[in-house]
């Protein structure tokens, strides 16, 4: 009976008539893309082929939780035959949460009825769904971070906690209530769902309220052509990435050599940078130095058709993680079978008093022999998923090869710095 009530409100298309703007934002989000994603499907095929006797539903429990609940799929291998309303992280996955049994691997228990849970004061009645208040969907309550966090932390069957966005947030300034931060918290939704003043439903007499953006850009991009607002998503991600990090470049001319220092700081993310699927990301520094207008030093360059892996020997600094399996010499891409992870992320600040020496900031030094330099240039680049990972999925697990060329390489705006001896003092920007 309850199941039938929930079934009535499963399909996001039925929300569009009354919640047009919200549905429009959601349909272009990674939540909507989570299980139609061809990279996900190919990687799930790899998981199924290599998992041994580990849980067949491990991947779809987060990427297509309704398909699993309604037994439309057990292992995700038939997702191409599953109807749209069961695909991805749909409205009810967030708006019908009854309780949370664990803070990783999707411990969300749905109520199973047609009640839409939110945080509106005196919501206007409508004859399509019932509604109620829940702290689990109220951005001003830390409970709401648990609803996000339950899917945003992954523990594999070897007990390795390898995606830790919720745990990182909880250990950060934003997730901790302390003497200096008594009202605490900026929750996931406080940063990821901007509000604006407008109606939230098309019903007559709908009052103006705070309506919250549901597009939730991060790092991952939709590669499929024709996915709603694909280009807009890339622009949103670029804007986020332009302001996530603080960077400083300092150059010191010494007797017979130059010391170049690069400092990087996590200033805007409420968790590590990068967070989540850190092992799939590729994030690296490129740096060049010139004397008399001649290039005399270069490190870290990766061309647009090259994988980071193939240029690893020349790496200057990278922020993504690597995964290891016991008794294997090579790093693995199979996060489900990893025994350990080597992180290089920048942590979120743990308190407002944290100095630049804290783990949210890091510094690297480069030495260039010879006389004074006249120009140094640097930038961090970011690829949501490494090309070598995509190539492997294409070769062995049926990922359409043409999609690989759709993978963008972003330049992180605030890290694009150019120092000139003529006009600049020791460091740019001047005050660290
Ligand atoms: C017939 C119109 C209609 C349809 C269809 C509809 N809603 Fe609503 N919904 C409303 C109205 C009206 C409100 C209250 C708006 C207000 O008070 O400003 C509302 C409020 C909500 C709230 C906030 C509840 C709260 O108490 O904070 C959520 C969440 C919600 N709807 C989700 C959905 C979802 C998901 C769907 C599709 C499965 C959907 N709605 C379909 C009319 C509708
Ligand atoms: C203080 C603001 C803030 C808070 C709080 C916050 N985030 Fe973020 N988050 C950001 C910013 C800024 C980015 C963009 C930088 C980036 O893409 O890594 C980001 C990126 C992300 C990404 C993509 C990360 C990656 O590296 O792949 C995910 C997923 C994410 N956040 C989820 C969450 C969840 C879940 C929570 C709550 C547990 C949360 N965020 C809390 C600001 C915040
Ligand atoms: C990833 C989780 C998530 C998904 C998926 C999601 N929502 Fe929401 N939604 C939220 C959160 C969190 C809020 C903020 C509530 C608050 O703090 O005011 C919210 C708020 C709302 C509101 C109240 C008005 C507002 O903007 O605050 C409506 C209506 C709504 N969502 C409808 C939908 C519809 C329709 C869909 C699917 C097309 C959907 N949501 C998908 C998490 C989600
Ligand atoms: C039912 C599980 C589930 C819940 C609940 C959930 N998410 Fe997600 N989220 C996912 C999955 C799966 C993806 C990745 C989809 C993909 O990239 O294919 C994702 C992607 C994202 C991204 C984009 C990440 C990137 O790297 O681009 C952000 C940001 C995000 N979620 C934030 C949130 C926030 C904020 C909440 C709570 C309001 C939330 N999520 C609740 C499962 C969930
Ligand atoms: C606990 C929930 C959870 C489980 C289990 C899970 N994922 Fe994810 N997945 C996520 C979230 C959340 C993100 C977004 C992470 C981020 O932004 O850093 C994501 C991102 C991804 C992405 C990147 C999306 C893209 O195409 O850009 C792929 C691919 C993916 N997952 C595949 C898998 C596979 C394959 C499995 C099973 C072996 C799996 N996931 C298991 C939650 C989960």
C-alpha cells in the first residue's frame, strides 16, 4: 500500500507542472545523470566482472537507489532497459527520507509514502502530494548534511573509507560546533544550493519564498551529448573552480640560483579539495620560468590529448589520490578492491585560527639554477576523470570511445599566475 503511494510520486516529470524551475535545474544535474552516465555503466561492468563475491548492488545502491528498491535491477547491468523514473538520484531519494542507518554506502531509509519532506513554513496544500517538515531536508540543520553524507561517503568491502566528503566536512570548521564557532555549521546545502526569492510552486496564491538551486555542480561533467544544459554545467563548474583555491607565487633570486615557491590553500570547499572520487580526478601544476625571454625551466606540462599518467615522471605537484592493492606493485583504478589510499588533497580549515601552515595549505619549492629570472608562469589544471581510466573502460568495458574526447580539462582561474621581475615584488598576489 505504502509502496504504491511512493510509486505515484516517483517520476520527476510529474513535478514539473508545479515546480518547473526546480525540475529544470535537477534534470541537468549529476544526480539526474548518475545512472544514465555511460562512464558509470562501463565502470559498473568492470566492477561486476571483477568483484568476486562482493555485493552485486554496491554501485547502484547510490547511483540508482530506486531501481534497486523496486527490484528493476540488482547489478545495474540491465540499466538500459530500466524506465527513467528509476534512474539516478531522483526527487524522492532526498524528499522522502525517514531515517539514516549509516553514514556511508547510502543508509537512507525512505518513508515509502507520498509525503514530500522539506523545510517550508506553512506550505500551501495541494492535491498531488502530502508534505511535512523534516530536519533531514532542512539546510539550517546538521541532520540535512547526514542525508547528503550517507551517499557521499563510500566504504568498500575491504573496509577502506575511500570517499570521505561527509567525514571531512564533519572534521572541518564548518561541521564542528566549538567555542569559537558556537552556532556552528555551514551544511552541505548551505554552500551547494544557492537561494533566491521567488515562488516555489506554480499554484495560485503561492507566496514568495527562498527557492534553492538544484543543479549542484561540483567537478564531474555530463559527457553525453543532448543531456540537458550540458554546456551550462561546464560553465558553472568553471566558476566554482575559479574561486575554490587561493594561490601564491614567490620568486627569490639567490647567488647562482632562483627559488620559486608555490603556495596553495583551500579557501572555499567545506571538505578536502579535491573530495570524493579523488582517485579518478587528475589535478596538476604546470610551471614555466623565463630568462631574457627564453624558456629556461618547465615542469608538469600535460598536453590535452595526453594522460597525466604518461607524463608522471615530469610531475611538479598533483592533488589527486592513488589507490593500492596489497601484493600489487602498480596502483589500481579499481576503488572497490583497494586496500589503501594515498591522498594529496588540501584539507578544509579546522578552525578560523588555523595558520597557513595548517593542512589546508601546502607549499612546494622549485630551484632554477643561473642568474635572475624575468618571468614565471603557473596554473593548476583539472580533469574530472583521468584519460587512462576512460581509455581502459573503452578498450575492455564497452565505453563509447568518442566520449573520451568530450572530457574537458579545466584551468583553475585563481591559480593562473604570471610573475614579472619588472613590475612585481617578491610575491604575487602581494600579501599571502
Ligand atoms: C499540483 C501541484 C504540485 C505538484 C504536481 C507537485 N507539487 Fe510539490 N508542492 C506544491 C505546493 C503548492 C507546495 C507548497 C508551496 C508553498 O507553500 O510555497 C509544494 C511543496 C513541495 C515541497 C516542500 C514541502 C515542505 O513542506 O517543505 C517539496 C519537497 C515538493 N513539493 C516536492 C515535490 C515533488 C518531488 C513533486 C513531484 C513528485 C511535486 N512536489 C509535485 C505543489 C505541487
Ligand atoms: C563551505 C562551503 C561548502 C560546504 C559546507 C560543503 N561544500 Fe561541497 N564544495 C564546495 C565547493 C566550493 C566545491 C567546489 C570545489 C570542488 O569542486 O571541489 C565543492 C565540491 C563538492 C563536491 C565535488 C568534489 C570533488 O572534489 O569531486 C562534492 C561531491 C561536494 N562538494 C559535496 C558536499 C557535501 C556532501 C557536503 C556536506 C557533507 C559539502 N559538499 C559541503 C563548498 C562546500
Ligand atoms: C540531492 C537531494 C535533493 C534532490 C535530488 C532534490 N531535492 Fe529538492 N530540496 C533538497 C533540499 C536539501 C532542499 C532545501 C530545503 C531547505 O533547507 O529549505 C530542497 C528544497 C526543495 C523544495 C522547497 C523549495 C526550496 O527550493 O527550498 C522543493 C519544492 C523541492 N526541493 C522540489 C524538488 C523536486 C521537484 C526535485 C526533483 C525534480 C527535487 N527537489 C530534488 C534536496 C533535494
Ligand atoms: C541517494 C544518494 C545521494 C544523495 C542523498 C545525495 N547525493 Fe549527491 N550525488 C550522488 C551521486 C551518485 C553523485 C554522482 C553522480 C555522477 O557523477 O554520476 C552525486 C553527485 C553530487 C554532486 C556533484 C559532484 C561532482 O563531482 O560533480 C554534488 C555537488 C552533490 N552530489 C551534492 C549533494 C548534496 C548537497 C546532497 C544533499 C542535499 C546530496 N548530494 C545528496 C548521490 C547522492
Ligand atoms: C556511497 C554511494 C556510492 C557508491 C556505493 C558508489 N558511488 Fe559512484 N559516486 C558517488 C558519488 C557521491 C559520486 C560523486 C563523487 C564526487 O563528486 O567526488 C560518485 C561518482 C562516480 C563516478 C564519476 C561520475 C562521472 O562519470 O563523472 C563514477 C564513474 C562512479 N561514481 C562509478 C561508481 C561505480 C562503478 C561504483 C561501484 C563500484 C560506485 N560508483 C559506487 C556515490 C557512490
